[in-house]
C-alpha cells in the first residue's frame, strides 16, 4: 500500500526579500492573496497568522502558493531540494501572451520550447528560483 495524493495542497518558496518577491509575483502572476498579515493586525491575529513568517500565501486554483522571507543565500537548482516550479496554463497561445507580458515587465526568459508532451516557457524570480509555465501539446 502506498500513499496516494491527488494534488499538491500548497508550495511555499523561501525568499530573501518579501517586498521584492511579492512585487515580482504580483506583477507576473497576479494571483489573489489567500493569507496576508495586515500591518495593523492585533496580537491575536498575529499569532493566528504566525505560519506566514512575514510572508504571503496566494490562491492558485484549488492550491496555495506562498512566499516565506527567511532566506539568506541564493537559489541553486543543483543542490538538494527544489529544482523548479512549473505553473500550468491552458495553451501555447497563453505562453505567447505570457512571453509578451514578461517582455513588458523586463523579466528575462527563454523562448517557448516544444518538449514533446507540451510547451514550456522558462524564467527566474528575483532570488533566481527557476520557474516555468507549461501548456499541454495540441
């Protein structure tokens, strides 16, 4: 018998600068915020939201995507741990729109690549964390 998960519940990235990272993810992905500590939060609210560690958690479909600002070094996909995060989009046309959006924001990225099972668009966040958008093949 094995554990049989049906999806990811959440992914949280450790970042060095929450303001810089949050600005990036807000501009690039524009996800709605699920959990955030209001600046004027009372002590009870601060305790209830202590799992944020000063970060933010976004709603991503049925899952959550968070940023946790406690890192003091840089990302390296060749170390044990995270290699990259891939976000699903519906089509290659979505990747083309995303490529233009990244261009407008000045975010460097690779070209759209055909990987057989679909298409990917690769880029990096301010902490150099490898990100990709994936669209299924037609």
